[in-house]
C-alpha cells in the first residue's frame, strides 16, 4: 500500500477522529440544508410570543423577539462554517504559494520572505481584522477575506520547510536534470507530497478561524442582522442569560462541540499521515 492508503487505514482505526468526522458531516449537512429543513424562516418574528423555552412547537425555544432558535442556529452555523471553510481556503492558497516560492528560491530570497512572515506574526492580527471590519464595513465577504488574510502565516512556514526538504530529494533533482519546468515540478512533485500536511493544517486552521469570527461577532462587528452566526447567537444569549439561559447554552454547546470535533479530526489526520506520530 502507498502512504496515502496506509494513512487512511490508520485514520479509520482512530474511533474518536472518525466519530468527530461523522458529527461534523451531520452538522454541516443540517446547516447547508437549513433553508429547507428549518421549521421557520430564521428572520420570522413573533413579538407576542417572546422568549419561550424548548417546547413541542419550538424544539430549542425562541428568543426575545419570538424567533425560532433552531432555525437561527442552523442559519448561523451555515455562516460560521462558511467563514471557517472559505477563510481557510484563502489562507491555504496564500500560505502554500508563498511557502513554495520561498522554499524553491532558497538563499537570500527565502530568508527575506520568512523574515517578513516573522514580522507579520508579531502584529496583533485580531486587531487588524477588527479594523478591517470598521474601515471596510460589515459584510460576509469582508469577513472571509480579512480572517483568511491573517491566517496564512503558519502555513507559509510549514510549506517553506517542507519544500526546502523536497528540493534536495533525488526525484526532484532528477526532474530538474530532465528539464522539467518549475511549475511542473511544483504540480507533479511538491503539491502531491505536501497534500497530507496541507489537509492536516486545514482541519487545525478551521477552528481557529471560527473562533476569530465568533470573537469579532461577539463584539458586534460580524455579519449584519437579520443574518446571524454562532458568535452573534452566543453574544445575544449572554445579554439575557439570567432570564433565558437556553439562548446562551444551546449555541455555546453546539459551537464547542464543533470546535472539539475539528480538533479531534485534525489530530487524527496528523497521527495517520505523519509516521513520526502514528499511533501504534
């Protein structure tokens, strides 16, 4: 078996990681299908009903404006998971390109590019995201770009190190001696060998990105109403936690469970595809 097949065999033996993957699949599917499976439109208000705890007609209760919590939880999950995935893709594209170029160039160019990454890492990235929200406005695409734009630094370091190591391998030197173009070497040799590392880092980046989005939304700088996210739901619930504890408890549990599952999934992939940490 090749390293990929062997890695997936190890992963399937990690029951915690497999369970986490199924949980994430269920949550993502429910959030994706929220426009069809949510019992009520998430923006529907019933001021006369007000805040009601979980009951037969509203399984997770309603908020102070009479909006169904389950519907808003699913819609907010679609936004939070979307931010996590899209921002992670943005971070991976920037990080992989930057790291491959730096590792392939080597020498003075690599040192200059990595020093730039070190300098950017010292900046208060959360504050930069908040400033972007204030200056450029609160819209979901700005959140994608701002959060993804500050999350690529670690990926750039990892890819640069791996590329530098691959550059000295015999199969890469053979490709160079045969006249293969730099782009061909990247596509045929670097990226396939980096795919495991990229996949592991992606699963470990998503929870960090989601936490950053939740923090920004908690400050009131996230998506605009009537749209919502898990961070906004937690913020709204914290304001009325004494009168309506379910408004804080329910989104907090779902959000924490999703982050925990992502961490277990990332650990499982790392253990499966990195022989140095593979579980015996």
